[in-house]
C-alpha cells in the first residue's frame, strides 16, 4: 500500500470517504496537472536539459559524429535563415 507522500502531485489518494475531502483532493490534483502542463517555460527548460545530457553522452561516445552533427545542424539552420531572408527580400 502506498502512502500519500509517495503519490504524484496529480494523483488522488484512494480510500477518501468524505465527499468534501475527496473534492478537495481532486481539485488539488487537477490544479497540479494544469500547472505542470501549462508551465511551458519549465517544460522547455527540462526538455533542453535532457537534450543537452543526451548530446554530451553522444559526444563522449562518438566525437567525430558529434562534430558532423553540429556541422549538419548549423548548415540546416543557416539554410533556413537564408531561405526566409530571401523570401522576405522578394
């Protein structure tokens, strides 16, 4: 049996018999879920941190591949900027 402390913030504990307490727990869980889903800057920060960790691990395993990937990404970004600038200039 899990304790309430081990439940995620977005879960409602089982076994609540009082309707008021149950409604409060459901509201608290719903608000926590909305805050987690709606906090875009925090989600972007976590995703970029995960990507940085993966990129470092890839660079440690395969330095030549990491350099090639960096050059490829730079070429794609440069090409996109050039295409957008050219489209705007026309």
